[in-house]
C-alpha cells in the first residue's frame, strides 16, 4: 500500500518519533532516508512511502497518533 504523507499538525512535532515511525511502517527504509523524509514533511511538503499491507491498520494508527495527515494512494 502506498501512502502520501501530507503534513504534521502537531504543535511541537517530535522529529525522532516521526522518523522512527516511518522506519517501522515502511518497506525498505533506512535511518538516513527516514530522517530526510521527516525533515521534508515538517517543512510542509508531502512525501510518499510504501507500507506492507499486513501492517496497514497499525501503521495508520501510528501516523494518526503523531498527528500526521495522509492519503492512501494504492
């Protein structure tokens, strides 16, 4: 499943927690790429990630918990 992470609405977003979440839910993601995508997201630009279908429910909950808006692409 592909997701488009649109924005983070948290008043004080936790960069480390967001990067860790992206690593945990994404397919083929490493620390440096996750940090880069987190920076892009927090600057206000959307980023695309791919998650495993078997983890989609927990991944979406984790994103909502971090106040990250997303849209499902596929």
